[in-house]
C-alpha cells in the first residue's frame, strides 16, 4: 500500500494559493483518474483506489499546513503503511517556479508542513515531491506563500500538470530511485 499526500491549507480563502501546490497537484491527479478526494477520516479528505493491483491512498490534510503531521501519522498507523511508501507533495520556496525535485528523504528545508510530518512520524524517511513556487524576497514570506497565482502562473501550471500525472503514475509502479533518475 502507498499513500500520496498533498499539502495545503483548507478553505476557500486558500484555494489557488502558492502554499496549496500539493492540493492542486493531487486534485488534478485524482481528476485524471476520474475520482474525487471526498471521503473524510482523521481530519482529512481522502480516497483510495487499486492501481496496478496495489491500494493507493490519496490524502489532503484538512488541518492547517503546520499541523499536517498528525493526519499523516494517523493514516500511516491505521493502514500500516511503511513510511518509505509515503509521498508528500509540497510547495518549495527555494526552487524556481515549477522546477521540481523528488527526494528519498531529507530535511524540511523550513517548510512547516514537512517539519510537522517529520515531528509526528519521528523520522524524515518519507518520499518528497517538491514543486517550486520561487520566492519574492520583497514580500513577507507568509504573505507570498498565501498569495494567489497570477494569470500567467495559472496558465503555466495548467501546462505543467500533465507532467505531474506522469510522475505520480510512475511513483505507483516503479522503484523510487528509478523515479528520481527518470525525472530529476
């Protein structure tokens, strides 16, 4: 069993903001599969599917970003998911807009959602799919990450989303090191 977690903040006021890149990627992936992430459990929206004979959980924590860890831990414990089978999709201020990195494990890089997941799981040994949102050093970081995308950025995201579908499809069926070699 594998779990794909998209990080974001719940609520209309946070839709289409930079910090919700994980939700955007995961929602688009679910749409490509013809499903909705609309079941509720452990303060999250989720759905599950069998893909290529393996059960896959798609999880969107509905706690705020900095409280995502308890949700991830609850699902991992309930479904007995090995931490190495968890992929967390998050935004990344340190990557250029729509650059991305797949990592076996690593530090939170200051990302509060990743930091809380590490704290809750007691390890940083889970997979990461970080999507660049750039950084505007002329703005307060909180205001920037909670800011909405421009029309040009939304168009670029729409063009980028098919690549993320390919990456997530491959995450399900190939070894993560091969996945990194293929896409990084």
